[in-house]
């Protein structure tokens, strides 16, 4: 009986780890698909295509959550922060976009959509980063500018002033990454799905 119980417990743990890994991997892959769709369609002056793909990824992510409303609130908070931050960069003339601009000096809708897409990582792929604030700051300071530079290389944006723009991106993302991770702990739609409950 004891051996059977131990075997069942081991099997259950293996299944949990497999589900855990699968969910994290699919989360990362879907983010990459959404990111490239947005950037490539923006460079082709058809940004609505990428936003459509990104919206599909975000909706699927929210519906998959154990607490969809919590996850949806996190997405909207990320969208709001991204709108303010990227609009500031546009207003300063540090970043320039040729498509998706609906209001002058306001960030294009496709780059704002990417903030909602980024929010899908916070409670899944980037969950491990919670509490590791130094790593979160370094990750944001390096990863933020790298992503925008990737957008530049693909023709989706231009820097009006590259040194100032990259510095602003590094500082902004160094602050916003740990902030978003802190918010993700408050609005955690995936609580229980990626953490093995202890009894």
C-alpha cells in the first residue's frame, strides 16, 4: 500500500512538472510569435495584422488562467504603463514610428499592444524572477533596449536620438520590469497552476 502510494505520488509529481514545463514553453513561444507578428506587420505598414495575432495570444492566455479577471487586470495595467512610457519617448523625439500612429505624439497602437503581450509572461515564463529584484532590473535594462533595437533592424521603428533613446529605454525598463513583476504577484491569474501546492 505504501509502495503504491509512493508510486502514485511520484507519477503525479512527474505529470505536474511536465505540465509546468509545457505551459512555460508554450507561453514563451506564443510571446515570440506575437512579437514578430507585430514588428513585421508594422514594418510592412499593416500593423493591424500583428495586433490581431497579439490579441489572440492575450485572449488565449487569459482564458487559460485559473483566475482570468486577475490576469486581465494585469494586462490592462501593463497596457496603461506602456502607453505612458512609450508615448513619452515619442513625445521627446527619441523614438519614431512610421505606422500605427493614431494621435500625434502618442505611441502607435501596435507597440502598446506588445506591452499587453509582455504581461502574459509575468505570471508564467518570468514567474521565477519575482523577488529577484536585481536580476529583474538587469533583465529590464538589457532586454528592453535590445527588443527595440530588434524592431529597428526589422524596419518597424527609428531612433531620433539613439544614445538618448537607448538610455531612456534602459532606465525605463529597469524600473518597469520589477514594477510589473510586483503587480503580477498581486494580480496572479495563474496561482496554483504553476506552483505545486503543499499540504
